C-alpha cells in the first residue's frame, strides 16, 4: 500500500496504487452492497463501489450522535 505510481506530466505529487476493490454485480442494491462488505469496512476502506454511499450514511450517524450529545448538554 505504500507504493506509489510515477507522476504524470505536470504532476508533482505521486499517485498511490489503487487498493483492493471488490466490485459487486449490477443487481445488488445500495443497502445490500453496503452491508455485504461490512458497513465500516465499506465506509472507511472503500471496499466496494458503494464506499461513498456508506461514508454519507456514516456521516449522518455521527452527526445524529453529536446532535443528541449537544442537546443533552443543553438540557442538563
């Protein structure tokens, strides 16, 4: 994972090699695709093509927990 590709013309920062990617078939839905690879694995490690969808869902979960914590601090 630490390997990098040679920079292209005009680029100063080398690109990293692509991680292992498990592409699912077209008949798999978003929810099934996210949970098939494990929610956190797909969201954080981008294990399949539903990584961005899982990251947005994770953002919603974290924002909800943060909002509840702030509301609890406001009430107490």
